[in-house]
C-alpha cells in the first residue's frame, strides 16, 4: 500500500488528525491489510483514531481531576469482611447518579477508605468523558482566602468549581466553618444544586452535620440541597490504611 505524501500528512496534522497518519502507516507496513476492501481499511483506521483520541481525552480528564489517588479503581476495591454495599457501588459506577444530578456521600471513620472510593468513582466518570475535580475542603478554603485579595476573586473561584460536572469534596466538615466560610460553601452548593453532582467524603453521620455547619440558616440551606437527593455509602468496618500497612510489613519480612 502506498504511503501518504508529506503534503497529505501536513493537512492531517493541521486538522488534528495525526492519529490517522499513524493508522495508515500501520496498514501500509502490514501486508495483511492488502486483502481488505477500502471500506474495511477505512473503518479500521477510523476505529484506531477514535480509540486514540478517546484515550487521550480520558488521560487529560484524569489529569485535570487532580485525584488524590489517581490509581484508584473500582476493579481493585477491597470487599472482604468490610461490610461495603457492593451492589450500590456498582450502580454508582454506571454513572446513573449523574442523570439526576444526585450527590454521593462516603461516610466512615478515618482510614476506612473514603478517599479511595471517591477517587475510584471520580476516575470512573472520567472514563465516561465527564469533567471531574477533586479537592480537600481545607485546600478549597485556602483558595477562598487567596481569592478575597483579588478583584472578583470569589466570584471567579465559585464559577470555576461550579462548572465541573462532578466535584469531589474530601474532608467535608472536618473543621468547623466560620460564617464567611459557611456563606462561601452555601454559594458553591447552591450553584451546583440540580445542575451537577457533588461527592462528599466525611467522618460525620447525618445527625452531626447541622452542628458542624454552624447550626444556623446556612446549615439548614446547605443540608437541604445535599441530603434529600443523595446516595449514602458507608465506607466499611476495616481500617484500610492499617490493613495495607500491615500487609506491606509482612511482604517486607520475606
């Protein structure tokens, strides 16, 4: 099969179709393709380009997401004697919660694997082409403090985090919020409400939320926009951080 001319390659690169050059070069070097019809070769080339671009898009989305545990995967979730609701997790992995803009809440004690579960779900939605972002609440509030020093800084920050289709908020309610922080969190939750999905990781059960959010009108408003349309997932009975540390220690002994 003839190779593409340099001019044709230039045009394909200009159209951001360098993957097509790779596909055709691959066909030209394999005599097996010579027995295929033009239509079949074109189909295979297009499939190759599509897969390449899809993989690039997914890797870009995972990078943008800034997941705390980028290697987290639903395939590697540990279930043994953990009392995790596997069926509910598998339903979440399909992305159905995105269709209703529902929240997801991973609740459990420190070390129980909340962040891993959230990052696994975040990575799963990245694989579906969904813009996702992970951030710890302390880091988000630090960005808020910095934004107060810039013209329209708070407005721009809210817009940035509102525009993610999925937002993962880790260490939710870990610290008691000031009135200014309560207002900022309320504005963020309000703007995302019914428009996108938010994933929360918290040590605190629902009855503790109101007090942790200040116990006032902001607490009422924030909870009203989260808890009524949320999937609650208990992160299990095992301290995963301790379990993995013990397993690593055993492996080092051999």
